[in-house]
């Protein structure tokens, strides 16, 4: 987590000017990039800035990206928010940039871009003390006179050999919107990397949904890899998207093999385009929140673009005590489902909340960078009835 702080206890700032940006220039005529390069000084290369994505991107759905405001410490000395381990925003933004397009501003969640990377922080020495914290204060590189306070929380790393059994139900969207190569085919390739990590103590079930939901694989031992992979290879895309019915079926499958000694999880792989059945975002969110109380958590893997419903995927992951990731390449699938398997599947704590209190004698004002969808009230910190994911 990062916060901008100011140690200038002079006149409190009560209003802020809204920055106005000029519209994007029209595309240059053919040959313009090389002409501009010739005009550039020696050793300096002129480059056309990425253009906003035309057409289909307008059908993608994102939360309204409001930016946290500056707080006066004298009025609000405490900042409270829930922890976030999602990384979906980084790989989704990377996909757009690699395609030569600027992402919509609402697609950029600062905390997920920062948390995508491993910073090699000191690990906790035992699971009895599951977190280590690191706090640094450095000058702000973009605002003279201000400072950045970086609060890092490193969790205990579960050894693969010592991890608990996994009761995993895969819920795979096989509707027509998932037919492109970067959706269902990529999802199947990525899942095969996960299946290779499963052992005899794990159980895998597979449910799918399109116009209706159905069971493709009843709970099966993780040792029976050929059977699981064969079930994946039979999948193809077509039809409308009954995501709500699929969620109901997946939770029922997870409960069939539920064990208090296992990690019980549903993993949804989709572009989030739920268009039949239970498709109201609030109803879906309420359903997942209720199912969370049964001990079955929900994680989300997003795929594709053009009709990607990031807004719904984020809400479901937060309501289901799970993480949200976005898979744009097979390498990203390997990172999420193989390299970072412990972090993707196995929780070391529930309802983790962060509270930072500033000393008004030292700090005049602060602004929390990111975590806009995770803000909590001060009193929520000690209220166990307030879920924090």
C-alpha cells in the first residue's frame, strides 16, 4: 500500500483543481513516424503514443475509477482498508498496451499493478506469526515537498509439500463469447498446468455453463490426471451464458466433497458475460456472499476482451473471499496456476484489514494510492461482521 504524505503543516488544502487533458490528436498520415524520427535530435526517437482502443473496448465493463481524495490528518488521522491480493488489472492493462492501445482509465487499479510483482521481502519465520511488515518513507518523485510511505505486508509462504488438500471445482464458461483463441482454448491450456500440480490428496470437479449448466466431471482424485485432462479436451464453446446457474451447480459440487481439513474452492473461468439466468450483479454478489459462509470460497480467472466484465468479476471475487487474476497469455496462466499456486489457492488468513494512523504533529495530510474498492470505515477495523476478503 502506498500513501502520499505531506509534512508541510502550513495552510490546509481544502480544494483541488481538476486537471484537464487535451483530446487525442488525429492519427498521423502514412509515413509520418519516419518523418518525425528524422526531425528528432540525434539519439532521440520520436514515437506515436498508443491510441485508445476503438470499437469493442467500449463493451468492456469496469468499476467507476474514483481516485481517493487527500485527507487532513487533523480531521481524519486514520486510514482503514482491506487487503487486496488481486493482480487482474496488471495483465489486462498489459494486454492492451502490447496491442498498441491505451487502456480505459477505469481498467487501471494501482494496487494491483504494484502487487503483481515479487519484491523479495523478508518472509515470516513461522506460520504462527503469518505476516511481516516493512515500512519505508521516500521523497515523492512527482511532487516536490511530499513523501511516499510504502507499507508492505509479506505473508507466510506455504511449502508445496506441506500444503493442505485441495477440493477444487472448476466452473468453466463455454458460451459462444468464449470461442476465441484467447478465451476457452487458453483457459484449457492454463488449467492443464494446474492439473499437473495436483496429487492424490486433491479432488477436482468440472462444471460448465452456456445456455444451461452441467457437470462434465464428478469429483475426481488429482492423481487421475489423464481423466481430468480428457474432460477438458472435450470442451467447446457455443450458446448463451447462464453464469448464475453455473455458480449454483459449482457450489453444490464443492459441497459434495467438502472437508474441514481441505481448502474448498470454486474457480470461475470466464469473460464475465452473464446474459441469461441469474445475471443481476447484485443478486450474484449476494449469492456468492451467502455461499462464502459455508466455507467454500470463489476465485476468478478472467479471459479475453471486447465484452470483458471486469466489474462483475471483481465484485464476485471480493464477495467470495477469493482472488481475481486475468490470463492474457499461457505464461500468465503458468504464473497464476503453477508458479504462484500457493498464493492463488491457499489462504493463510481471512478478513485481513489494514489501519494506518498518522501523527498530526508530523503529518499534515495524506492520500491513499489505490484500494478505492477496498475502503472501510474506521470502526470496521474491529468489527468481525464486516467482511474484508
